[in-house]
C-alpha cells in the first residue's frame, strides 16, 4: 500500500514544472519562431522559408502537457509573423 502512494506522488512531481523552466520555454519559442531563411534570386524574386517555425513545431510536439503545447503553438505563430516583417534570420542571395 505504501508503494502505491509513493508512485502517485512521484508522478505528480514529474508532471509539474518550475516557473523558470516554463518561462524559458516561452522565450525559446519566441526566439526560434521568429527565425526565417530568405533566399533571393537577383533583385526581383525572394523565397521566405519559416525555418524557425518548423524547428519550433518539432520542439512543441515533444512537450508533455497539452496546455503547454497550445500556448507554444500560439506563441510560435505570433513570433513567426513578427519575424517575417522584421529583418531577423538568414539572407541568402543567389
């Protein structure tokens, strides 16, 4: 009987995160989501690729808690749009 209560409390502790870890995740999603790779051909055509958003999707999909996943996806979308209009990322001219 005592072993059952031990495993229940251990599983509860592993499901909870520290606030600093959660804040670090949010900052990570903001920074990674705003990263774009923009490939330009001459001066007329440009192909933007949301590389940070794709990497962020992989990181968010590995998250354990469903609520954190939803918040992470929303934060990635907002940072992706902000990163598209600001000059953040890698610019490649061919």
